[in-house]
């Protein structure tokens, strides 16, 4: 099951992301160059699905999030995930992306110290099921990511400046149009977890249940697209497809923020058990 999840996620773009790409031509006025760039992106997605090949040559760092109300953990769970990644890397095939930072040697298997990442989250849910999310996180779109803590008095001002600054300075190098996840929390660790949820557990166009946060998402999306970085950095079409914000309570003395980006190939898959 895990190998099938990896295979499908690596070769098929989620329907909401694919639909957002298709809508660009109708929403934006593109030149002949812009149309050709967009057509290449869409053709890439369609060929990947048809030929059952990875959508992007960067098949990412492997991240799994296990979520549920009733989770029972087997002592061999990490071994199971590691073996699934090893076999998928060899069979699909995937580019091995696990490099030891001390020796600078690639393990060649897609698996290494701390990779794949496996996170377990117990949630309040009446459903007697467990969801396993698979996220292959690309390297290029990881470069703009930031996490930091500021005094509460400048929390939202710092958040806005950071999002806009990242898109302005690094957006063109990260295969736009981007999708941005913003997390707010009590610690940098919590903020990063919230940003990951914002980016990968919500669909394009899905707004926060909190009206103020939903308004912030819309404002950030609008401000980012006014920068005119555009698809693949050519200055045409949307720079950002969407911005999602997730938050949990902060500490009275601090305001922790994390900003995580994805390129236009936003890959996510889920297995429900």
C-alpha cells in the first residue's frame, strides 16, 4: 500500500492543483511565450500520468504524516516506511535524495539518517480510521522557507514582510507559481508543523474557518501576485496559486512564524486505513 501511495503521488498531480493550472489561461492575459510555458507545464503533468513517470526529476525528501484518533504503533513502523521508500526508489525509479551532511555522500537508496521523516499526530476525530499523508518535498522550493520568532507587537507585520520578501527575492528561483503555507505558534517547531499542515493538508482555494485568517490569506495572495514574478519567473500569470495560514496559541512573550513554499508541482497523497 505504501509503495502504491508513493507511486501515485510521484506521478499524478492532485486534481485541485491541476485544475488551478488549467484555469490560468482563462484568468490571466498571457503572451505567446507565456502560453507556451504554461502548455509545457500542463503537458508535463499529463505525460507523467500517462507514462507513469515522476512529474519532476527532483522526487523530493520523503515525509509521512500519520493522523488519527486511534493510532496503534507497531515497533517496526520506521522499518516499514524505510523499506517502502527503498523499494519505490529502485522500482519507479526515484532520484535518491538522501545525502549525509558530514560525509557529503548520497546513500543511493532515498533513505538515510532521519529520512524518511515520519510524524505521528493524534487528532480529535470520531472516525475509526487513520490517514497516512505522503509528501515528497522538493529541494528548490525549500530554499525560500523560513522560521523565526519575533515580539508579539510586530508579529503580523513581520509575517507580511517575510512572505512578500521571500516571494520577491527567491520566488523566481523556486519554479512558480508557488503555493505558500504559513504557520503561527508558540515555538518555531510548532509554527513549522502548522505551516506544513497549511501547505499540504488543504486544497487550493480552501479558506481558513476563521474569518480574520481567511482575510489574511486573501490579502497575502493578492500582494504576492502584485509582484508579477509570474509562472516560471517570466513575469506573466500568477506568482502564487494560493496562501494558507494555520495557527495555534502562542506564548505571551513571543510570536513564532514559519513560511514553507511549494513549487507548482505540489505533490501530496493520502492513504486512509
